[in-house]
C-alpha cells in the first residue's frame, strides 16, 4: 500500500496515512482499439491540502461528492463503479 500513498503524493501533493488504505477491486473497460484495467483504492486524508497536478499528465481536477460525480462525463462505466463503491 505504500506505493499507493507515493502515487497519490506524486500526482496530487496529497499525503495519505498508511493506516486506512484499502484495495476495493478492479474493473475492466473496453474501448475500440484498446482495453483498460482500473484498480480502485481508498484512503483517509487527515488534512486536505491544495491539490498540485502535473500539467503534462493531467488537464485539471475537481472535488465532487459521489452523487454529483454521476452527472459528470466520466470514463466509460465509471458511474457503475461509483454507485457500487458508495452503495448508491
């Protein structure tokens, strides 16, 4: 789980506590021409710091509640994962 904390820090500048990290499973998305595998993790964040993203890797970020995220354009089938993860 240390790798998850390092990736979160590297991509957002958010420091996660190692105590409450959990692997929630994986799901597959098939697009024309390629397939993706997403691994879902969760963690507690003690202090919400400003998010710092690498402009060459990400366009933007947005904090959203689960219900709000379901109204957004997301990765194919992500809405089903959000519903399952949050029990919506």
